[in-house]
C-alpha cells in the first residue's frame, strides 16, 4: 500500500520560494519507499512544477487524498482538513497569539501537528532547520545595510557600498566571490576613520550565528574576545584595514543577581529570573550587532529602548546597525518594533520619538528584521532542509495515527516534536493549554 503524502504550496508572501522536500529528495524517497507524493502547483517556488513531475511527483491542487501534508510555513485555518497530520513551522510553542486560532482549529479538527522547531537530538541540538541559511542571508543583508547607512552618513571610503541583498546573488558561490572582492577593497582602501575600529558583535554561537560568521569571515577579520573590547579602544592601536569580530555567549549577556555568585549555564537556563543583563558592558563598543539568540520573556534583554536612547543622546553613538536575525519584535533587542520584508527590509529606530522610520536616515540605529531570511537563498536553504528532513519522512508517512499517543510509532525526535495528536496537546506541550483557553 502506498502512503499518500502532500506538499503544500507556499504562499505566505511573494518571497516564499522554499520547499520542505526538493524534487531530488522526492525522487529518492519514491525509489526507496512506497510513497505517493502530490504537490500543489506554484509559480513562485524555486523548483518548478516540471521538476517535480520529472521526479515522479503528481502536481495537483487537491491534496484531499493525502493523510500527511508537509509545508514550510503555517497553513491557513480554512485549508485544514479533519484528521490530517501536518508538519510545518507552526510558530505556536511560545504561545504566539497570532497563531492560536490556527492551533484551536487543528484541535477542533482532531489533527496531528508536528513542528520542525522542537526536532532535536539527545543533546538538544536542532536536526531540521534553516538556521544556517538565515544566518548567511542575514549577514549579507546586514552588510548591505551598513553600506547604505555609511553612504547616508557620507562616510568614505565605503567598501560596503558594493554589497547587495542576498536575493540579488545567483548562489552562495557568487556571494563568496563578490564578498572576497569586498574584502580586498577593505585591505586596499581601508574603512572610514569615523567608523573605526569597526566591530561586529554576534550574540549567540549556534547554527544562525555560524552561518552569519561564515559570511563575515570572507572579509579581513581580527577576532577579539568580548572582555578585550575595552582594551582595543583604550589602546588606540587598531587596524583600519580589518573588521573586528567578537562572539558573545550567555555569560557575556547575564550575571547572577546575587552578589558573589558565579555564572552557571544550566542554572541560567533553569532559573533566568535570578539573573540580570550585563550586556551593556559590551554593546556600546559595537558598530554592528548581529542578534542570533533564542529568546523568551523569561530571559533578560540584550538592549532596552531606554539604553539605546541614552546611547544616542550622548552624541557620539557607535552602534549603527542591528541585524536582528532572531527577529523577535519587542524581544531581546527591545527596539525591534516590527518585522520587515525583503522589499522593505530596514528602518531607523528613532531614539527620540521611539518610532520606526523606514529606510536608513535618521537619529538611531538601523534595524534589519526580515522574518524569512532563508527565502533569499531559496535553492541552498531548501536543499539543506530537505536533506535533513529525508531520514524521517517515511516513518512520518507510514505511522498509524489512529493509535494512542503512547502507542504511536515515530522516531524519538519526531515524537517529541508532536504538539498535537488527534487534536489533543501531547504531554510535553500541555503548558500551551493556557494559550488556547
């Protein structure tokens, strides 16, 4: 018996060209397992309909016969069908209010929901993710933003003025070639005196941060430890033909509120209410902050609105750009007031009025908050995601969802990422009851 699996067309916005399973991935699964794939037609998908047909996939608007449906982004409530199993980024596990109607509808329809985000290994590491490509695209766009800001300031030389947004490049090889050229311009022509030393700070060190650092490392980079930033400035001896990179871990972001206590990572995770932010020791030295951390309200913020207002009120602010790849509005960077889009990617946080002003002109840092950055590298991000997902597809497709959750046979990482089973919150996600009540 063939297992019928659907792949939904992505249509959240015109930039969403990614896919959860590529034509090559589908071909491999069809050859190895009894899977009958149907994909909805699309005019914006990075792999066109004919590529899927050539792989043996049926292209059809109707997914009614598919008991299991894969997608990337949220599925609108009106398209959900009773008793189906859905796999996508639901953006619900933090209790996101904008998706609670969708979650309630899935519960009413007695659906099973599997979310990619909590699929982790025994050590808690993400197994199915776009994070690296969010970091890659986010850093490319952040450097473009820096070039735009320096141009507005009239700073010269401005080697970053040759950077473009990620979607303008053919692929990552094109990015690497162009950014190596940018690096040569920094070596040969230097950076504007007004912006030196130019320090890039990365909050976090996971997949997103590693992807972002991969791009910056195409430039002439000097690494500096967070605790050595003050000495870099005080010494006055720094390079105008290099950028500086510093990476912040949790112990650079928070400290125990009880005097004399040492920072303990697990205790910070377990009891963040006992910690205060200390990031103000470091961020005023930064030219660019690249935010790559996972954050919820129980953790201290990196920078508040009052702190950035005071920084700009002093008259010689250093922080020019924030590439907020984590993209949590009013979150760890409190003055990320809104998410942005690829065609309107940046705004200035006006520190005097506390408002967002589109573009790069004004008194305040330029904020990049595009919430679907991997869309700007759709081929590479989709291929990587598909390869990560493939080992689990057959088990998801062939599982008997009529069984109780305790009897449901799924790989352990997938079972632990099952938010709903037949419309009921699974034990690990019962805390979400308060969000849908």
